[in-house]
C-alpha cells in the first residue's frame, strides 16, 4: 500500500512517475529512494522541491494535455451508434453481473506478475483459469504472497460479492448520476466521495485526492498536488458506469467520465477513464468486441501514449497474433511501468476483450497478464456482459454468491445486482 500521508512513499513515487513520463530527473529517483530507506525526512523535503522544478525532455514524442476545452472538443466529434433497445435490459444486467464476477475472479491474485500468476494457476489445476481460485497453502514456489483479500475472495470463502473498490466506485457513480443527472459537476462528485465512502476504502490516486479535499484543495488541484498516482488505473476503474447510462454514445459517456476523472487523475490516467466509459457505451450497442474497441479509440487523444498502446494491441489482433504474443508485447514494451499504471493494465483489458471468445476466456486472458487482476477482470467482464448480455455470464460463476454485493458505499451494502441494473436502466430511459 502506498501511503499518501508519508513522504517516504510520495517522493520516490513522484520521481518514478516523472521518469516514466519523459521528465529529466537524472539521479533524483535514486536519491529519493535512498532518503526514503534512511528515513531522512529533511532530505525528502528538499528532493520534493527539486522534483517540482524538473522539465520534460524536448524530444518527448507525445501530446498529453488534459485541458478541458481540448478534450471536450475531441469528444464532441465522436459519432453515436444506434443501439438495440429491446436488448438493453439484458445487456445492462450483463454488464453489472460481468463486472462483479470478473472482479472476484481476479481479486485474490491482485499484484502478482504474469509468471507468478502462471505458477499459481498451474498449482491450482486451472491453467488456463476456469473459475474462482482456491486458497492454496502452502503457496507454490515462486509466489511470494496473495492479496490480503484472498481469505475471503477465494473459492468457497464468500457468500456475496466480496467488497472491492472497483465495484464501490461503480455503485457510487450510479448514485451520483441519480442525484445530479448528466449535469453533474466535479464538485458534486467530490462532495459525495467525502459523504459516502470511507477514506480507508480508497487507494493511491483516489486517496491522495480525498486527502487533498479534506485539506481544502479543490479540483483540479486535487489531482496534481502530492499525487504521484495520477496516471495509475484508479480513474479507469470508475468509468464503466458512465458507459452504462450512455448506450451507443461513447463520446457522451467519455464526457461524463471526464467530469469524474479530473478529480484525481491527469493525462493517461484521465484518458483511461474516458476510454473505459466509451468502450462500455459502444459495447452496449454493437455486436462484436472489435467494433466496440474501434469505436472506443475515438475518445482517446490520438497523440497520447494510451492511444499508442491501444492501437498497437489492435494491430496485433488484426495481424493474427496469438494472445500469448500480445501478452508478451505488454511485458516487453510496458514492463517498466508500475503494476497499477493505466497503460499496461489497459493493454491487458484490450487483449482480453479482443481475443476472448467466451466470458471465462476473455476475463481469464486478461487476468493471466497479472498486475491489477481484479480491476482488469472487472472491466473485461463488464464489456463482455454489455456485448452479450447476462445469459453469457456462466451460471456456475453466478450461483448464489453473485446476487448481492458487499459495499463500503453508505446505504448500499448487500445491494442486489438486479436492483443496480434496474436503477441504471431508469436513468437511460428518463
């Protein structure tokens, strides 16, 4: 856990963030890590100031502005798609159900590398993954530890959907849209974060933004001040609900996602939420994953690293590359990013969406890449459910355990998934 209150985490993490984004940091990352290891808070304070003065290298090849006007102008150019109204109920239920099931499938192995995960799957007799994972004791050689949620998120150890921030954010987004409608502001969302969700149930960029709100900062400063996690996956995991209420309108979904994302993220972190919202909105209207994916690319700034990553994955798919080759590409090209960065995890979602033929195939492929397995499984499951409906989510994975959701969002603990789908459908119809 990265502690957003501790400079021993914040300063080295900021140095890493700047280094991965083309800034001329020189030896500052090594100095920051050494000062953190030594507990030298005075040195860390000086290094923090040094990092705020660094400049981006002049040959940086990307344009990654998060200016509202530029992004809004891009999103207004995205065409809408006619959606099959008679299928909408089934598809929205499928999206909610797929998100919940996909999240649980990946939850106990969150944070493992691809190789570590492969070792665990082999030891579990699930290579490839075929269902919820067992809790193995002892752990297979080469697997250092499971996620702390494993004791209540492995097979036979949960009776409802285990609580997870990936699902909490989707629920909270639905509530915000019910209360404020499509004219919701970032300030409205910030207000509901503080009122509805405990600080301790937020992580990385969201926790930094929450801290900033409590300290009196307002958006968009909440996304940038002492927030080294501003390009990590936290915003992407919040985007699905804006697609749910915007079937066939990827641009409209992304415009809502922009209002949400600017509270905690910038650049590729922010673009990740636009993409997730646009992908789900398109999946509710088209018949194939490839069609939904192609539509989703239109909401991503074309000269960003996220656009480059997604287009590279799409090219591999068009050229007939195997999913193994695609996963290798992620390790080779994006392996230097933190395991919860937007870029590598978005690529894994894209691979599962494009190569997956069944629900378990799609979600399992995404999870097999390791890294943020619960978040990625949730988004891939959501897209698959939006494309194919609730009936495409295997009943064996739903059973009695994926009917109610445990949630930290006030007034939503043990909410019925069917109720969430019905409330979402009302927002679409109204």
